[in-house]
């Protein structure tokens, strides 16, 4: 066997983020609105997997280990956020006169969250988290000073398994040899990707 030296590209920046609301508010069924919202206000995205490891003992030692991931927390820091989108994610009630009632018993809907990671050398990673809900958000405002300082907001999104296999994320990475030829950011994020058929359709394969 030979040794193959490899030099993976380093991450340079986070790119745009995408939101697409599910058609059903309470019972997620994998259908989504036709509109996908794109914003380029992202400062940082931190993804944390939540799970547990349960060992199975036999003959006085660990025989096997069951690894489970119950969900993923996505913490997004942004320079600005679309007010209507955040209100909808929170389950706020907005009337035709412009009044928004927040903090009550509104139902927080499911939505798909997508993000772009840009790497050195023009390489990219596109990610969809198809089944998400807003967990919490911050809204901080500071006084204006002589020198400009950024005022950011943070939202925390909870991503859940969306299929029978327990998958939470659908992703493609252009550093991989299997990356679909001709696939662009615009094509990948035209609608949430849930399976290989969706990806083939986005890349224009077999259609």
C-alpha cells in the first residue's frame, strides 16, 4: 500500500444563508413553500451536535457502543435579520394594521436552513438542514458612538432528524470527487434538498 499526501483547503469565510418555510406548521411532511429567502448578513455560524454514547457490556467489558444524535444546535450571528422572517419563525401574530403580538402561544413553524462555507481555492460546501425550528434569539441595541461599531443579533436554531435514517443535514462538498458537475450555489439552494433525487434534479441530471 502506498502513502498519498493530501492538502485539504482551509476555510476562508461563511457565505450566504437560506431559509425556506415548511408548508405544514405542526406536522413536518417534507413539503416547503416555493419561496427561498437568501441573506448575506452572516458573521458566524456555530454548529453543535447533541447526542449520547451508550456502551453495551458483555463478559465484563464493553462489547459495543450505541451512538445517537438527537439534534443539532445552530447558532447564527448576523448583522441584520429580516423582520418578517424572524416574526414568522417565532410564531408571532401580525395583523393587517402592522401590529405584531409576540411572546404568546403562537406556533413556531418548521423551516429549512441552508448555509455556505467558502474555502481557499474556490472550493465550497453547501448545506441544508431541512427540519428546523427557532430555539431562541437575542435582540441587543447599543448607543451610537463616534466610531462605528457593529451591532449583531444571534439566533439559535434547532435542527432535527428528517428521515427514517435519522439524518439531520444534506450536504455537498466541492473538494470531494463525487461533487455533481455543473452544480452551483443557486441551483443547490433553489429548494431544500432531502435526498439524492432532489440533488440530481438540482444539478440537472437525468431530467
